């Protein structure tokens, strides 16, 4: 019998408390589907503005 891991986080109903963090892997849709199949309840996507932050940081140093 499968264990029910449903949980609520920040007002969202998640199928499990397992969350995949932002990384280059979470950019690929195929990988996202595999994470979901493996039981991830959520995925933290990489910032859309990461390049802007990196550029600004280089300009400030």
C-alpha cells in the first residue's frame, strides 16, 4: 500500500514534500517529467533573470 505524502506548503497542495531545487537539470522538460514520476511534489525553477544578475555583479566589481 503506497504511503500518502500529500502536504500543503505556502498555500499549495503538493503530492509530496520532496522538492527538486533549481539547477541546470530543471530546465529540461524531459527531466521535469522524470522528477514528477520519481515523486517530486514541486520544482524550483532557475531564475529567468540569472544572466542579468551575473552581468550586474560583474559590472559592480
